[in-house]
């Protein structure tokens, strides 16, 4: 005689184990709060205030005077006259200085190592900044150095 054990729907059970450790949202919230506290601490230790306009108190309790300096108008104009050029722009300006007169864009293309498209972009940027002037001549341009 063989007996078979059949499980009925009432005999099954479910085993549930709660997750170990805190839930992810709690970990994220605590991490966020710790980061804020560390940021505030570093800001205070670095001597920088939280608000930009807030004056840092001196040792005697009085706020420090602003350390911003008034720059005379002549110095501002001198800074504007200085040219800040990228290396490729310097190369193009150097070629124009050596020529001493307006030269064709095609002649500049022969002297540089980069593509025609890049040369065109460089010349456009120099023209927008008022350093050179492009004069259309047939299939090319005459390039004239304005600021020397």
C-alpha cells in the first residue's frame, strides 16, 4: 500500500524575514544631513561666511571693513587694451605682424598647420574682437591687422 502525501492549500506557509539594517531612505537622509553639517563646518573654518554680503567679525567684535579696492579708470582701460590670445590666434597675429600689410587668407592657410575651417573660425573670432579686419577679394579675403 502506497501512501502519497498531498499538501492542501491550508498546509503551506510563507516565511518572511524583515530586511536587515535601516531602509534606504533613512540612510540617504542621514547622509544628506551629515554632508550639510560638514559643509557648514568647513565654511565656518575656512573664514568664508554663508552669505556673500555678510561681513566677517574681527577679533574685537566689530565687523571688518570691505577689502575691495577702487581701481582707477586708467588701469581699467589698460587692462582692456591687453590682448588675451590662444596659441593658434597668436600664430595668426604673428603672421600678420610679419607681413606688415594686408595679406590674403589663402596665404595664411599655407603657413599654418590647421585646417581652413579652423583658420576661418579663428579669423572670425579675431574680427569680432576688433583685432583684424577681413576685406572680401574674389574667392578669398584680405586680412588686415588693426591692433598692433
